[in-house]
C-alpha cells in the first residue's frame, strides 16, 4: 500500500487516478485549490494547496511515496519539482498530454494539420513541461502521455505502453479511456518500472 499525493485530484484524469488508487487500498492525499470539488471517503485526505505556492503543496504532500500531478501546464513544471523537493519526495509522475508525441518521425502530434488550434496553447505548455523534466537529474520522474483521444470509457485493464511515438490500434485509431490511463499510472506507482522517461498508453 502506498501513500500518494495527487495534485489535480478533482480533474478529468485526476479523479480517475483517485478512484483507481482508492480501489487498490492506497492512501491518497487529494491536493486541490477548491476542496468542495472532492467528497470525503475512506482512504482520502483532502488538502487545499496551490502550485503557485510550492511550499503549500509540499506541506500537504509530505510523507507521500509518490507525487502524481495532472493539471494544465503553464510553465509551472519548476513549481512541481520544487514542491517535490521541499516535501522530500523523489518519485514524481506527471501527465503531459499527447501533443508532444511523434505522430510520424520528427512530426509532433501538435504540429499536424488536424490538431485543433484551440488545444495548441495547452499542448505547448505540456511540451515545455516535458522538456523541463528531461533536464531534471535528481528527481525520479515519469511523464505520462495518453493517446490522441482520451475520453470516459471502460476500465478494461488491457492496453499497451509505448515511448515517444503515438500508439495506434489495428484500425489506425489512437485512443485510451481515462479509466485505463489511470490504471497505467497507478500501476507505475506500484511497479516503479520506468525512470526519467516519457511513456504513452494506448490500445
């Protein structure tokens, strides 16, 4: 059983990670800016903190085995790393989106013609966050990218893991459910299989 500090526990992906972790009897500290978005339940400690103040996140996360972060990146990777260091947590798992994956050799998903313009600022922010983590040599970080399409769906526990290239299924589609993406993240909290690298999850 692990103690997981989860930043963004009320978000689309964070809430799935929370549910998956609790279902496996892990202890979770749900770190959010608005505590009203979380419901008290066994195994969950709700903490109010904001990455704008890394010390507040560190205080909430102190004693955790891993820091898991799912949020909108806006040049705040340094705050995540600072919070982890202040809390004494070396293991950090972050969600960085699919935009920085390679759709084809040398071409990022966010640079393809079909990538929605409205998504680009967030995707570029996530790509910068990934670059920041790749320059980090002390923390034991793992960056998680979903497939092109990630949406509510089933928890099948049947998916593939990849690296920097977009995963596609036999029909050429790139997709993963939020539920299975959360399974992959909690699996990694438990297994500690990957170190200082980006991984992707898809069917």
